[in-house]
C-alpha cells in the first residue's frame, strides 16, 4: 500500500510558461455599461426637464387663450345686453309716440272740465300704464327756454323777464329717461328791447338828483 505523505497540499496544475501570479484569479473589471450609467441618467433628466418646459409653455399659451376668450365673451354679453336695452327703448318710444295725440286729447278734455265719468277712469288708467313704462311729461310756464327740449311756436317781448322764458305751454313734451320723444311746444317771451338802458338812465337820473340835492345843502357851487 502507498502511504500519503502528510503536510503536502495538492496544487492545481500550472501550465508551463506561466508564473504562479498569472494563475491567480483576477478581479473582474467594471463593465462599460456600469461606467456609462451616470451619464445616461443625466441625459434622461435633461430630456425630462425639456419636456416639462414644453408642457409649461403650452399650459401658459392655453391659459392666455382661455383668458382672452373669456374677455371676448364678457364683452359680447355686455354688447348684447346694451343692444337689447336699446332695442327695447326704441320699441317703447315708438309705441308711446303713437299714443301722444291721445294724451293731448285727454289733457285738453281735462282743461275744459270734460274728463268725467267712464272717460275719466279710462284716461287715468292709460296715464298710469304709460307712467309705468317710463313716460314723463315736462314743460312748465316760467322756466327758461332750452332749444334742446323746447320748440318755440310763438314769440313776444315782455318787460318783466330777464331772459328768454316760456310763458305758455302749447303742448307738453314727453321723454323716456334721457330720450326726448317730443319737445315741449311753447310760446316764449324775450326781454323788452331798451328796457335795460331805461333802467340805467333811471339810475343816472337818481344819481344826478342826489348830487344836486347835496350841492344845495352845501350852499351850491362856488360862483366865479
């Protein structure tokens, strides 16, 4: 029997021409993929940032478009409402213009005491309805003449007025809000020509009289 010699470990066979150091296993070198991993993450982050900027830009553009559209819609609503009110005012004014001759007849009947009985009730109901629709009557005796709301049909002179004045209302005027449907037809009077100079002369005469009275009290002017 062959006895094994203790103390000797078996070593792997080493090929000829190689040193023992070459036979030892070497640590694996890092692969190219692991070294390139950080660069890949940076490029991916840059791409995400660029996409985020594009999304933000698109969002800002859409928000601006929405705000512009909302402003245009608000302007459209205001314009439609303004036109609707204007059309309503024109329609009401046209309707009430057709009723003005009837209102003139009612006014003349009231002046002559003929507005009695059922006719009076109908007339008052009509006046109430048109008042609710915004119709207002204007024109009074003694007010200054205004060519924008008055129409002068008669002209005269009066010594007791200081400006052109409405002395008689021949037909009352009517308005709806600021819109004049019919001007008030009036008779006007102007100051009497020469009235102001006459007053001035009276004042001069009174002054001369006071001066002469003062001279008399002082003994009169000195004689040369």
